[in-house]
C-alpha cells in the first residue's frame, strides 16, 4: 500500500515536469529545487510524527505556517525545518516572497515567536524583508531528518 504523501509527491513531480516545458533553465532549476525541498520536508515531518519540534508546534504545523513580520506582512513560506545532529531545531528554511527565480534562506530560531492565524499558527520574526534578502542562500543539501 502506498503512503498518500508519496503518491502526492510523485504526482506533483510529474506535473512539474510537464509544466517545465516552457520555462527557462533557471526556472526549471528553481522548480527542481523546490520539489526536492518539499519532498525532504514531507519525509522529515512524517518521521517526526506529532512530536513538538519548536515554538510549541509540530514539524507539520511549522511546514504549514508562513513567516510574518510584527505587522503581519507575509515574508515567505516555511519550506523545511533544520535540525542539528541531536535533533534539536536550529532554523527554518524560508522560500522568500516575490523572488524570481525562487530563493530560499535559513532563518535561525532566535527571536521567532508564534502568531495565531484563525485556527492555525504562523511564525513571526523581527526581521524585515530586506534583512531576509541579505541572508545567504540556504544550503539545500544540508537537510536533516529528526532522530
């Protein structure tokens, strides 16, 4: 029996291949990277199950959250949770809003808080869009699964 997330990931990858036909090489690479990040994040969230990861949220909840400023401006989507060798969350990989091609940065956990969004939670930072843009690109091969 196949896991629903595995089937969905395969379907998403197939759709991405079809959609890539009219894209530039940079756009195709960004799409490939996004697919890889999402697949690794889904695998990590599945492995972490319902355990609290950080900020009182599970890894799955973190991956469903947005990163916001104090005034509620959406800075980007949380795409992955970074952990150290002991399994402690050290940062969040954010896909920045309005970048072309897509760009990901790693935001350390220091200073992050939760912010209610209806029945869900988002993550709030004191950083601005300019602060995030100044961060180096996240190392996408450095994903770690929970222990």
